[in-house]
């Protein structure tokens, strides 16, 4: 049915007059993920998530497609909702459905697990002895956490904590942790319960992979079955809350012994991947404890000798995959794009070189390589991710066409790039997105987009919330600066924001908007500022600094008062690094004395829309409540939009449509009407 629906959708759009992107149409797009590449490089698995607005949920279908291009087919008949899939051999795959692992061999499907409560993630690899190694992540009781028993008070509900961190992003810590389990079984095994698996962290009170965002990329097994390597932060309480010191651990199957292979490294160590010959582990490592946005260095660990080498530093890396025993492929931030690069390895001379593979105004991700084939997802500000094949010259060929029909049928904004001088004599890359059918003889309302992170680039991303294509298609010019603090422009530019949230980054924003406001087609009398997280903080900060520039402001999950935020956020390593310590430090950091938006409320003049998720524990909802209350007490037009069942992001389809509706209703009221 899904295929038929999108075929009809394609025909209806291509036979109509061209339209522009809208929030409703945005939710009709299929969201593409690259799942895996077959060992011979000839076939790929990719997922497409479609959303049913009436049901208020999505379902993910997984397809198989020739990497040379051609017709895709469903991996599993019946349009089952699959969460992940991968290859064991070129003719044998695994997939996860309804929280259980399944094996597909030809047309035969076998249920491998029957684990109570389901698995969180997992994978299957073929061992050299012919067996399958099944790796799953499942929850177990935390051996160190016990609630007191009040057996007579059966209707009481309470949480009780003696240490940090007691909540994280959008969930409360409780009596359970997630562990990695494995079982080595013949291919004919069926319906294994958790008791058939071995817990490689048995009795330990730690989460592996890291919560809340770590997945199967954080654990891997050698093909000979001897070792499992995994990521874990083996800290608890306050130590866990103030540190980023995760490590890579080597678990030896025969002895049940675990060794920390990164014990001398103080920051995040993540995502081990094994070379084709099984001799080396490549992984990402951050040098400094507590700095979540430190430069991820590429490290190489020799399994036989236990030695570690630094291969690449000072480049902001993302994906890492082995192309051969002497080359790796990576993705990295480069001047507001994400590109693919090739790393050559000369262990004998201890030499490593990074050579760009791709170029252009694109973001690449989800690398897979095998059999001489390289696949990746690619997106830009006018196109959601699709799967591409990249040749040795860096030329990309699109092999999935999930959303091609819709994109061919709409009139798109024009994305332009300019270099803007800053107040301290630097040059800043700024994207300026012009509405479809842009007419330079007309005047348009202008929106300054403030990026979150704060160490996150304004690259060629395609967001399903902060979607520049949708915003520009409603008749707005979008100004999106790569202000101080974003990666991809050198280490100094990236690190300049720490301790200076309300300083030079705010001046960068004003430089960008002033530069564009000088254009004849920009209406200076109809300008606004929008942003989320640190971008929401930026909106609150600019509310007291803009000197009449803006006539409407929208802040989503923004930080308003730095003292109260420090006292209620959860990942304190982030607050300690970026704010340069707590508010009781002596001397008190400028983050509290100069850079708290609450200090400048007496200067607020612009109408304000505050949006916040009540399950946001990163930037708790009280930040938004304080800002809204301040605006109303100042006598300003203000609106408060709360989502009781959302956290830092708005993820549910119907909530997202309300988000966009209120977003544009507010902006149109003050910038169009």
C-alpha cells in the first residue's frame, strides 16, 4: 500500500501546477536511512520511515536495492515495521521487528530471539567457525539502586535519589540499566530467551551503549569470536554527571575478562570499528574530560600489541569505516558542509594522510563500503537524505528516489552563500536562503536563524523542524550565520564560544543580519530572530541587545536564566565547560554576571513566542516559563506553546504540525500583517 500511495502522490504532484514546500507536505516525505551494504558491494539495505498523521506515529520499511541502481524490493513482505537490518553474508540478512531479532536466509525467515520486554538494539555477525554471533542490548536491574519498601502505602508514587544524575535528556533514571549480551549459535537457532545470552557487563551499574543516544555503532565483535569491543562510561553519581570520560573496553570471550584499552584518555572514546584483517581498531577520541564538543581524533589500536596511535587530529570527524587494511573513509565538517575523506595509513612510518573525496554544498553521512563500492546518504537544504553511490573521483550517483517525485513538483528556494565581515575583522560564512520565485525588485521579511549546539555547524542539513525550505517557501528570507562556536572553520573559531556565549557570537549574529538588511530586497522594518536550544538562548539574549532591529522573536527550548539553568540541567560537564563553572565560583564567571538573558529583560521590546517541551531536562521547561512571564509582565505581546509529551525536540507528527502552525501564525502576525 505504501508503494501505491506514493506512486499516486507522485502522479498527483507532477500533473498539478508546481507548488512550494509546506509543513503538511514535509510530513509526506519518506525519511531515508542507509542500513547496510552487502559484503560483495552489489546490494544495499535502506530504510524509509513514513508517518501517519491520523495515527500520530511513523513506521519504517526496509528495502533492498542493487547498488548499480534499479528497482528496490521490500526486505520483508507484509510491510512490517522494522527498526534496523543488516547483512551477515551477501545472501543472508538480519532485521529487528517488534523488539526481536530475525534471520532471513533466501526466502526463509527465522525468529532468533524471544526476549521478554524486547531488545533495545542489536546485530548479527557471521563468525569464522560458521556460527552466528548474536549481540543484543537489553535492560537489567541496576544492582546498586534500591527504593525503600513502604508496603502498607500501596498508592504512593515517588522518586528518591541520593546522587546525580537523577534524570537525563527526557527520562528519569530508575532501577534499570542497559547491557550488551551475546550468544554464539548455529544458523538454525530459534527464539532464544535472554537466559541463553551472556551479559558482558554482568553485575555492573553502567549503561552500554551510552544513553540516551548510543546504539549498535558502539559495540563490535571480531570475526574470530575472540573479542567484543564496546563503549561505556564506567562512572556513577556526581562523577558521571561532570565527566565525559567514556572508554573502549575489550571483552575476551574465553576468559570473561574485560580490559580498558583507552584508560589514559580523558574525554569521550567512541565507536570502535575493526579492520578487515582483524588487526586494528579505529575509534574516535576526545582529548579533554568534560568538553563534549572537543575535536574527535582518529585513533588506531593494535589488538596484538595493545599499542595506540594518533592518526588524525584537528578535523571534526563523524563516520569512520575501513575501506581496506591501509585506508579508512571518514566524514568530516568542512566550511558549513559535511564531506567524505580518505585516510591513508602507513603504520611502519607512522604516517597518516587525509585526502578529500567529495566536495560541493552537501552533507554526507552513514558511510558504508564493501566490494569496491562506497555508499552514503546525502542531503542539502533543498533535499532530504537519499542514498548515493560515490566513485573514486568523488562523483555521486543517486540510487534511491524516495522523494524525487515531490521535489520535482515543487518550486524551491535559492540557497546562496556569502562571507560577512565580523566586528573583530574576521570573515564569517552566512547562508542566505531566498524564497521561491524571488524578485529582487520586491521587499521581503527577513528572519535571523540562530543555531543550537552551541558547537554545531549551520551546514547543508535538512531539518524536519527548522526547515529552511519550508520557512523560505512561506515568503521569508532566512539568514543563517556560522557564528563563532561552530566546527568546520578551524579549532580557534569553534572553541571561541566557550565562556563567551553572550559576547562575540551575539555580535556575529548582528553583523550577519545588518549585512543582509542593507540589501534593497530586505525589509528592515519586518525582521525577526528564531532559534532553539542555544539558538533559543540567543533569541532571549538578542531580545535585550538588538536595539529595535527585530519585530518578532521565537525561542524554542531556550536558556533564559543561567543560574537557575545550571541548578536544574543534567549533563553538568557541558555546563561546567561552556559556562566556565558554577555560579558560586569565585570569581563568578561572566556567564552569570554578563551573559544571562534575564539580566536584560528591562530592554525587551519585541513580541515573543516561547515554545518548550515539558520533558526537556537538558533545558528544563522553567526556562521558557520564566521568559514568557517576564515578557508578559513587561507588557509585551507574548505567547507560550507547551508540549507536555515532548522533550528538547518535537517528534510526534501532530505536535510538529501544531509547532509549525503556531510558528508561522506568530511570525505572520508581526512580520506580514
